[in-house]
C-alpha cells in the first residue's frame, strides 16, 4: 500500500512539473511563446506567438571589437530588447564566449532577420559572419 501511494505521488509530481520543461506556449496553441536558437539554426524558419520571446545565442568575442548586431529585419514585427548579453567561456582575459540577443515578438507578420558579426566602426568591411532566420509571428 505504501509503495502504491509513493508511486502515485511521484507520477502526480511528474505530471505537474513536465510541462515546465519544454518551450512555453499558449494553452491550445501550437505556436511557442519562447524560441531559443543557435548557430545550428541558421537558415531555418521559426514561428513564435505574438508577445513571445526569441533568443539567439551565437559565439562571439567583444574584446576584439566584434559584436553581433541586427543587419536587417522588421522592427515592427520583431524588436531587439537591449544590448547583446555576453558570457565568457573562461576567466582568461580576452576569452570568447556566447553572445545572446533577445527579441520580442511585437506584432503578427513575417520577417527575415539577419544578424551580422562585425566591428561596427568598419562600415566598408563585409561582416566576419552572418546569421539568417525567417521568423513568423502569429
């Protein structure tokens, strides 16, 4: 009997906690409220719910003067929130790491988002890297 109660409690906890493990989305909707992308997602198409958050994490090293910035995209549909967040991969001076850009899905529509990795003052130079993704906000 004790074993049955223990199993029942564990199963109940799993049913309560499991929904918090995946992407968040509106009840009854298949469109997520939160989407996280990496370099591996370049060139893909993603959907996000209006009001949701798109987070893109890419390797970078701002100590070299390079940074990820929006190259193109419709700001009325997808708006950058603040500056890129940088987390170094080590404590070493000048270490590279991950730069994360966060966007808010402002209004319904579709936009081609292009991020460029460059030194902003080098206006005539081509970016060292680019990241493109097609985003549909529903």
